[in-house]
């Protein structure tokens, strides 16, 4: 277990998020924030991906095969 220092304003916001997210711990709040950040970053990268329909179908097929294995 590690400890981090935050200012009063950040502490209040984290407490508010904990209540809104119905999180059981502050660790859970931070995990959700990190996950959300990763999803936002992924979304930014996906927006930049451009491919034609055939390429998209091939990619979908590959992803489905990976999920099955």
C-alpha cells in the first residue's frame, strides 16, 4: 500500500467522485479514473485510423478469431 499527497481541493473532488461512483475505496476511484483515461486515449487513436471496407472486415475477422482462442 502506498500513500500519495494531494491538496485539499483534489481531496474534496476525489471524495465526491467516490460517492458518485459508489466506489468502495479510493483505490477503486483511481482505478476507474485510470481506465477512463486509457479509453479516452484509445478513442483518440481510433479516430485517426482510416481504412476501406475490405480492410475493416479483415480486421474484424482477426479480432473475432482472437476472442475465440
